[in-house]
């Protein structure tokens, strides 16, 4: 049986976080990002985080296989109780319930950080991600048509939200 651990990321995790994220950039379907990230880029993200932003890592048998992020929705004061959440797993660890585990942990951490409104932005074509967020209590609040363009193709994004209190 696999031993799983969810913990806050450290700068030592930057290489594996970048590697997992780069899989998603290359494979498409889950990020508008097109530029591969170096460990130094991830370290810059983490160093620039406010006290209410973070990355959590999911370990299996001591190896990081996924991560989730809590980042502020906006730097404007009125949005201080809103954040964006996202989860990325290694491609060989998809559809095993691991995304749900780390997202639940992220949601709990958002409660601790006193967030009220959680946002998830998902490619409308990514039905599995929309459904797993729905099962965790997120609701679809709208679709942004043709908001992104990758390789000459216009992409739609579904906006989901979860209200914590």
C-alpha cells in the first residue's frame, strides 16, 4: 500500500514542481502557460508569495507526484478573501483519486488562511477536471468563450467557485 503525505512545498521541491507543470504545458489541456518552467522560475513564484499563498506537495512513498497551489485572486484589497486554486499531477498518477486528496487539503488550508471564495479556472473541454471540482463543492459560474489561443486555436475556460462560509 502506498504511503501518501501532503505537505507544504519547500524550495527543495522546485525541480519536481517544474517537471510536473512542464508535463501539463507540453500535453496541453490544463494550462494556458506555453513556456516551460525552470526550478528557478518556481522558486521565484514561491519567494514572491504573500503570507496567504503557497504550494502543497503530494508525496507517495517519499516521491512528489503532484502539487496544488493557493494564490491570491488579485492584489486589490477588496479581493483579499478570494483565491485561485489549481492542482497538477504527474501524468502517470491521473485518475487515481490523488487530485481529490490534494484539492481537499488545499480547501482546508484555504479555510485556515481565512479565504471565503475559491476560484478554479478550467478548460471547458476538460470535463474530468470540471466534474472532480464539482464533486468537491465547486459550482460552475460561467464560461469565458475564446479567452485563450494556443497554436492558433481559440479555447474556452469554465470558471468555478466554492464559497467556504
